[in-house]
């Protein structure tokens, strides 16, 4: 009896590990690579020239959706994490190039893993205007992102249990 429980437990552990280690790649392909800030056209070529022939299973890409252009510090990497809309239009390329990359990589067994930023829009201090990678208008003061469209109704600001209503202390789980 004890012995059988031991075996069941062992099988359970193996099952759990198996599930955790499913890499969501084609069989035998267990490595992915992060091509941070690469252009879609270059990634498509990289899939064909290097990644597929060398057995890579996937590529993680930078966020593909429209972001704020941070001009004052020459477009730092973190502007990719300042969404303005979900149009596939960034300095990595447009929607046509994105589709072409996904098709060409998938056709030879390399999957595309998208870094998706869906829990916030751009920072409040970037103001208002059309300085976005696809030229979409936004206004952070009025929380207006008509290209999605999002408005003030879609945000949860001012709801923290703190003096300002914003997160003041990241060690406070209630904030
Ligand atoms: C996407 O970008 C490519 C390369 O710059 C360009 O040739 C093409 O016209 C663009 N397509 C759209 C729909 O903007």
C-alpha cells in the first residue's frame, strides 16, 4: 500500500514537471531566443538563415503595438513599454511586416512569442499629442486613447488605499 502510494506520488511529480517543462515549441526544439528591439524584417531573415537550420524553437520579440516616441532621450528601449494603441506599428515594423515575419518563421517551425503590454498605457508625464510611432493622438491628462479606444472610464487611478490614491508604497499589499 505504502509502496503504491509512493509510485503514484512519483508519477504525479513527473506529470507536474512535464507540464511545467512543455516549451510550446515543436518536438525536439527546446531553445528560444529574445531578439530585443530587432526589426520584423530582420527577424524573418534570421529565422530562415540561422534559427530554423540550428533547431531553435522560438523568438521572443519586443512589444509590437504602437508606443510613445520619447524624443528627449533619443527613443530609449523603454518607450516600447509605453503603449498608445494596439496598432501593430513600431520602429520594428508595420503590420504587413509583422504578418510576414510570423508566417515565414512559423513555416519553418520557429514560433513567435510576443511581449504583450496589456495592463497599462503610457506614463502620465508624456502629455498629449501625436508623438507616437503610428501618429495616433493621445492625452494622458484626460486618459484619452481614441485609437484603441480607451477613455477615463477604462482606468483605475485613484483607487489605492493611500493618501494620493496612487501606489506610494510597493511594500504595502493593500496599495
Ligand atoms: C510597411 O513597411 C514596408 C517597409 O517599409 C513598406 O514597404 C510598406 O508599404 C508598409 N506597409 C504599410 C501598410 O504601411
